[in-house]
């Protein structure tokens, strides 16, 4: 039997509700409990897969191929568990399911309504997650803020879950902002009081309040919140502004939040944390050797579009005593004429995933620059594809080499669609998604880094390297060091006679964890550090 924690947000969005939920997950794991986490997003898209990164930031991919909200990346990094499709529910998914059932005639003549049909489906998503994961605690974050019209069915569903379970099995956590008034420096709790009232009007009385604020939430402010929101003072915790997001669980612990939750959920006397997370954070804080990595992409003004890549770079650095500084370079601005100006001072160049033609030539220029100047290169997904196009163009003289995603009529379709992708019409959910095996070449850099013959990595792309060009590219020094044997697809390449040129078709960033940084990121930042010594 699982216990349930529901995390809602009030006052404003963007105050770290996902990090708070993930931090609670970490705390409970540190107390010896198993945890599953899920996110409910109230929008009508089935998933964020077809949304612009400007709308949504990165699309995170689970091992079973769900395209999800970036908060799932926080969850996996904080709780160090692989989540599944069950971890990501949207209004679109819920309605699609109900409408499909209605068309089949499953409702036996009933009028299909938000309550009970939609709410039942939402509750089912919680109970199914508990049943499948068998976790001691399922933590569910409700996207958006209370008061949003579209969140209402989700709030109603969790109210019902509270009503139909024992009171010690369900806990509500509400995250709020206590703003500081410029000039007077006064902290204002009124928005929190309103948010509490709004939640109450949905039948939900929160047990815990997590407060973000630029000021200090003193005992007297806690007393005031406690009085107006009917929550005990020891269940009001300030999520202080911290240097490392990984400190948040430690801040919560310092404030006694784990003990409070264990008590409220009647989870008895769990062993004290062994303190590994805090040792990790302490170690991260001592990382001081600077390494400068250029991240070249078309959404660089929006760092959230590359959240997991960014985090995997930082984590791999910190874990090895390196302080990675990311130089964000807009690939639309990068040309052969100005690449020296942008790239001559960096120790490594990374080109992450992406879609479409915008900024592609700048990415190609970045990979040329790293190849010709012996700068460590790490290409991820699109970053591998453009790397191979660059080599075909500049080392083999295939002048119009391209990907058919952008140039259908190229003489050299270095990157092309697999047969199984031809004729697919729907964009949503039809990419090559989730886990695929990859066999590593024994005598390769990546084999040494992974220390394994066979790996499993997560994918999210439609196009592949075109095997017709294997022998041409081999002539240019490309080594095909990672292969999916079932589909005969190239998954990793390396370049001979280059200090570190590694590119992969999958997304290693999704499997990187602060406590277990991904081998390809570790190899890359270490190579960049070697380069920095030479710089
Ligand atoms: N647009 C490319 C494809 O679909 C690369 C995708 C990606 O980088 N995630 O294959």
C-alpha cells in the first residue's frame, strides 16, 4: 500500500515546485523509502512532444519512450530512479482516453462528464502508478497554480483521493511565494492567504507550506501564515535560495521536513539518512578548476530548452573537481567568418539535439571548428548528424551533403529516414523514442568510458545515419563505435586522430545523475579540461 503526497502551487508559477517535489522525494529515499514521482500537466496537448521549446523548455524522455515535462528530469536526477509513462499525465491524455472509451460504448449509455469520468481517470493514474511501482510513497505534482480553470479536475481528483483513503495515507504540500515589497523590504503573506483560501474552496486543506522568498521567513512570519492558513509552524518551511539546486533537500532536512512528513504519513521510525547526498553537495562545492564549454544551439537564450544537457555537463564537472562554465552560442549567428571570435577561447564544444533547419549551418560550422582545431567535441543526436554532414562536406568534398529532414533533394543524403519512418503522417509520438540497445566496439574511447560491451540509451529522433555512406566516412577517419544490431543503426561515432570527438544518436543527458554522472559527459569534460591546460 503506497502513501500519497500531492504537491500544488500557489501565488505564481516558476518558484521551483518541481524541485521542491523532487527534493521531498530525495529526502524520503534517504530515509530508506522507495519513491515514485509523477507530474500532472493541465494542458490539452497529449504530451509536450510537439510543443515549441519556447513554450515548454526541454522535452524529457523516459526509458519507455514517453515525451514528458522537464520536471521529470529533476525527479530522475533527485531520486535516482527511472520513471515511466505512468509518471506523465496531461489533460489531453485523460480526455483522449475517455473519448476513446465513449466511442467504444464502454459507458453503457451514461452521460460522460468531468465528474466522475475525468476525475476517475485521473485518480486511476495515481492508483495505477502506486500499483505498478509498488513504491512506499507516490509523489504527484500538479502543474500550474491553484485558481487555473484547467487544474480544477486534477484538484477535485486529489480531493477525492484524500476523502477515500485514511487520513494518514495522504499528504498535501503547497508551494507559495512570499514577495518582498521593493523599498520597504516588507514580506507580504497576503497572497499565501488567498492561495490557501482558493485551495480550501476546492476542498483541499494543505498540510505543509513551502515558502519561496527573497527575504528571511522569520518565526513571526511563520506564525502569521500558521494562523491564517491553519498549518502548524513546524510544517512551514522556507525553501531558501541556494547556490546548488541539490542543496534544497538539505535545506528541507535542516527544517525537519522529512521527520514531519514521516510522522504525518505514519511511516514510523525510518533510519536516519546516511548523508551521502550532503557529502555529494559538499564535494561539488569544492570543484574549482574552470573549464569553458561552448553549447551551440538555436534556443540558447532559453536555457531550459537544454536543461538536462546543461545539468549533465555541470554534474560531470563538479564530480571531477571541475567548474564548467557554459558559453551559450546562438548557432544562427555562427559563421565561418566569425567562428574564431566565438570559439577560439573554449575548451570543448557541444552541439545538442534539435529539429528543423534554423541555425543548422552554424552548428555545422561549430563541428568543423572543433574537428579542425582539435577541440573536444560532443555531438548529441542532431549534433552527431551535423557532425557527419560536416565531415562529408569538408573532408570528403561532398559539397551538398545534407540531412533529408532539411534538404530532400541532396545528392548526398548522409542523414535520412529509416524505411519504418516513411509514410508516417502524425508528428506526435512517432519518433524513435525511449530505450534501445547499443553494442560498443571493444577498442574505442566510449568502451573505455562505459566499461561495458552493451549499453542502453534513450532516443528521440526521426532521422538516422544513412548506412550507404559508411565506407566513405570511414575513409575520412570516422569510426562507428556504437551500433544497434537489431536495426543495423549507427548509434555512436568517434573520430580517429582527434583528442576527443564523440557523437551519439541517442540522448545520454537523460540518464545522467548528479551522484552518477554519465560516462560520455565525464569523458568530454575531462578531455576539455586537458585542452584547457594547453590553452
Ligand atoms: N531532427 C533530428 C531527427 O529527428 C534530430 C533530433 C534530435 O536531435 N533530438 O532525427
